[in-house]
């Protein structure tokens, strides 16, 4: 926060034209000047509302957008479940999933770290993009393109909304059956017709951001790390992220992960095996429309991690605030699996609940 907020004189004056035209307004350090005008805008708003560097106002501002994200997540997840199959419990599944994500301890790594509003607000924009496309009124007015643009101006990782929305259209709107290769052409063509503008705008803006607006002084890559070794180390890092999703006991604001040099290191091999198993589960889930959300969620998780867990070596090998956006995918996968299991055994569940109710009534009568 020091070079982007505390020592950044640019945020002391709310100047949108400067924020969107001069990358130097993002940071007081030339090597850290990424083009993220919306982050500077949000930080400047917090500064103006707090009449200075008031941490309470900064935190409240960040938490406000977190609440907005959770509200939108509920409606997005409910709409997604209704696409999978209507059921009287869909609202409850969506509410439980939103609450599980909203209260997950790992998200504190992002929400408590002020400059990580780049992660949190860009995620707000991704959810808003998907939700805006789901709603007919906003889709017809192309509002999903507006939220996508704001997201990429916040952090470049928001461009992942493009493949996610394309995949959503392919699976849940065009009802593609991945195991029937002969019938894939029609939904694939229909998906491209619906999403070509999204792809052009998203990728075009991302390239403009990277090539035209990012200063030459910016140093974001770790030139001393091998791209291949960084990539293979991410197998273990992703296993670490999944472990924290299940049981968040290894959270750290400053993790001390180092490059693993041996390809046959146990950590890399186990991490690679976990990735393979999860991708096989995703592929298997596309056999049944009721389990499509499992595969969609797993693919979401890995797509959202690609900007930081691929062949692009960053100085920090791992960082727990990077999972804020990817964890939504795991929540979708988990929600779909639980929903499928409960609905499949709905009759048995009803029988056992009725049996317990009768037993309780008998005890009360006695």
C-alpha cells in the first residue's frame, strides 16, 4: 500500500482524466506503474471521502464492493442453477454457496489488503459481466461489455471473463453435449455468433492496456526465474490453494514459496496428479447436464489462475490473495455436486426427515 496509496500524491486530487491517461498516477515507484486507472480512481474516492488517509474509510469502501459482489453472486448462481435444472431449492443452494464464499477465511487475505481492491473490484466486474449477460434487458443493451471494460481497467486478469462467458454460453445456453462430437458444430457456431463482439472488445482492450499504456519502466516479470520451472512449481502452488479452500490453515500475507527445480520433486508430482484428477472430474461431469456446473467451476478455477500460475514468472511465486477470483469456480463446482447428490436422493431424504419428525412427535406425546 505504501507506493500506491500512502506515498502516492496522485490520489489526493480526484482527476479522472489523469488517472486514465497517465499510468504514473498508479504508483510512486516507476517499476510498479501498471495501467490500472480504476484502482487509482477507487483509492482517490476513498481518500476524498475520508478527507485523507483514513484507513477506516478505505476498508469500508472496499467492504462495500465486497457486499455488492456477494449480492450479484447470489443472483448469478441462482440463474446458473436454473439453467442446469429448475428446482424449488435452487434459491437455497445459491444462498448457501454465496454465504460459504463470503465467509471463507481465505478471502480475508484480499479484503484486508487495501491495494488488493484491484483483485476484489475486478472480480465484482467479472460477476457483473456474467450476470448482465444472463439478464435479457441488460444483454440487449450490451451492458456486459461496459462491466468487462471497467474490469480490465481495474486489473488485466478481468479479461478471463471472456473465456468464462463464452464457455457459459456454450454449455448453458446452447446446451452443448461435449460427448457427442457430431453435434458440437451447431452450438459452437451459435456461441461464436453470440460472443464475437465480447472477444474482440475484451482481447482488444487487454492488448491496448499491455502494449500501449503500460510504461517501459514497469518491471512485472522475474527475469531470474525460468519460465518452465516457474510453471511446474505452480503445480504445488495450486495444490496449496486447493488445500486452503478445503481447510484454510496455511494462509499468509507474505508466503515464502521458492522455485522447485527438480521436475520429479514429490510436491510437483502430487500437485500435477491433483490437477489431472480435477480435469478428469471436470470432463466426466459433462456426461450429465445436472453436473455441468462441476466442470464449469473447475475450468473457472484454472482459467482464473492462469495469469499468475502459467509460464509468466512473477516475483512472488504464490500469494493467497490471488485465489479471490478463482475460488468462485470451486464454489460453483462444490455447489453443483452437493445439489446433484441431494436432489438425486431427495426421496430418501424426505423419508428420513419424516421418520425423524414422527419419532419426535411420539416422544413429545409421551
